[in-house]
C-alpha cells in the first residue's frame, strides 16, 4: 500500500510540475489579442499613433485597475465594447500584457 501511495503522489507531483508552466499567462499572446481586437479604440502599445479620444489607454487602465478588476471587466465588458467572448486564458494573456505597460 505504501509503494502505491508514494507512486501516486510522485506521479501527481510530476504532472503538476509539468502542467504548471502551460497555465501561465502569455504576454506575447496578450499583445497579439490587444493589437487585433482592441487597438481600433484603445491605445494598446507605446508606439501606437491613434485611437478613440474618449477611451482609456491600456497603460492607464493597468495603472488604475488590479488584475482581478481587469479580468472581471473583460469577462463582461461595457455595452459599447464588442462582446469578444474571450476565454479565461485569453483574458489572463491580455491582462498580463496590460500589466507590462504599467510603469
């Protein structure tokens, strides 16, 4: 019984160790999402030249909001925003990218 328990725990530890990096947010993917879906209205990068005047930049939103607030907003965006149907991992990627813009 002890050998079985140790083997199960060891297997679980290995599975957790190898699966954890895959669940981390991907900043590069977040940048791609931002540039594809958000740049029409928001300034999403420091080198972006134009966007709508009356919407916050991603850098400003990152300064004012926590990761949890940004994530919650992206799950249920305001009515003027298109419903992008972002997955949880896409939201995490986008928030991770926004966080890089916060000085």
